[in-house]
C-alpha cells in the first residue's frame, strides 16, 4: 500500500482519524499488507498472540472460539 493511500485509509478509521498528518505518515510507513483466503485462520485460540494490530480493509472476519466440548461459538 502506498503511503498516501495508507494515510487516506487510516484517516477514516477511529481512533487514527484523531492523529495529525505527520504521525499518520510515520505510522503508514510501518504497515504491511497480508492477503488471506476465505476461511483462513488469522489467529487461533490457544495459538501465539499477535504482535501487531490487524485491520480488515476488504472482506470480513469471523470471530469465534471453541467451547470445552470443541464446539465453535461465533462471537462476532
């Protein structure tokens, strides 16, 4: 993602919209883009914690967890 495109994108997302342009530009320089196919687990329960903030730009993500009986419980 180009820096200007990233800044424009972040300006529309709370709380990033509260940041000044210089801060957004610096932040945009640290963004990496990842592509995941539908149904691919981005993070898994019991797996390693994420070391970064994940923002879904297009598409959607299902947030779920497994019960003690291994049933999937959709949270969002």
